[in-house]
C-alpha cells in the first residue's frame, strides 16, 4: 500500500506500526524517525523561517484572518506518487494543510485514495487513532499490541505516583503571547501525578496574559512551546525570564514539546513518563531518550 502522511504525528504512528516502508511521502515537518526525513515532501509553510515567537503568532493570525492557508500542498508530487491512503487532520488549522484541499485533490487522483483525518482532543482519542490507523494500513494486530503496551505504561505511571503529593503545574504552550496548553496535555499532567492549574482536558489551547497567569500559583512551570525542542524551549523561556520568575515557582523546566507534547502520537506516552519523572523523580525514572532542561535561575521560593 502506498501511504502519504500529511501530519508529523501520523508519520510517527505509521513507522511505529511497522509500515514505514509503505510511506511514500511526508510533510516538511516530519523529522522522526530519521528515515522519515529522507522521504519526498508534500508540504511547505507560507510563514518565513527565522521569526520570533511573537512574529510567528502575528503572521499566523494575519494569514488565517485573510482566509489563506498556512501550508502549501504539492499537488503535482501527490498526483505523481498516487497514494492509496492519505492521512491528514482537521483539528488544528495551524498544524497541517487544509483538510478540504486534501479531499479535493484526492478526488482527482487515479487511485482514488482513501483519506483518513485523525483529529484527537484527548489522550484516549490519540490512542484510539492508533487502532484506527492500524486497521486502515492493514496491521490491526500490530496496532492492538501498541495500544496495549501504551496502556500498560500509563498504568505503571499512575500506580507509581498514587498517594504522592500532587504539585501544581502550569503548562505554557507558547510564550508570546502566552498560551495555556489544552487538548491532551492537562490529562497528561494528571496521569503523571500533578494538578493542572489552568487549561481543560480536551479543550483548545487558550491565549491569555501574564497578569492572569499570576493567579495560578504553580509549583512547577513547564515551558513547552508548540513544535520546539528542549533547547529552543529553554531559549524561549530565558527570553521571558522576568515573567517566569515572577510566578515564584519552585521549578521551571523546559521540555521537548515537538517530540512529547505537541504531536498527538505514540510518543505522548513517553511525555507522560517524562512528566512523572519531573514531578516525582524519586518514584519515576526519566525516559532515557527524553530531554529536559532545568532552568534554576528562573525559579525561586515564594516569599
């Protein structure tokens, strides 16, 4: 089967399901696993590279406000590859090419490919998509095994943190302007043994103000700008050092959002394990592949 993946999370899922050799093309943002980066690219962004967080936010708002797409779809390349299955999403207009555009192009292809849209809002829905995509790709048994393994890992974190103090956690998905992480992130915090102080599980991420956030009184602040790795998250956090230090949190930690929090794929389970280690290092080991950066200079005890 020839599969085109138009979302980084579905690319990760397809390789995890063992059908990476059937993926014929991906997006310009698909960087994991490494094999995916070598595949033909079907998309590009209209947002210029090198912008600051605030400039990115403004450019996205202006583009969407004009009713224009944020991503270009290479229709000629897609037609040339003529996939039998296209995997995309419609939940986030700033995360992938337009779903309507994909459906329209698919209808013109000789293969008349099936188009699947994965649009989870919660962690359970993410894991349900593993099953759904596995069935579409013809590997339902592998999908069932991956789902079972993920459930066991989450149960282990839940058991390890049961009865532990639950630190108050503030998850920042963007810093200019500040966004509160929504969707599956609040649920991840709860599973990891924390109390999410702002943002609802299953709800969209929410723009807010630094003044409003001061009332949340977090014990731990997590810098997880959407699409950033740990180093870039830490760099962004240092740019807003005064605002973050004003929380008086015991800890400020930068994490790899792109790998473990932004993308609704199997690595969210590793994200829960990483959160469990951040909040309860005595009972949860750090996943060896996951990076975190402790920003001690931005944390202080409350007066």
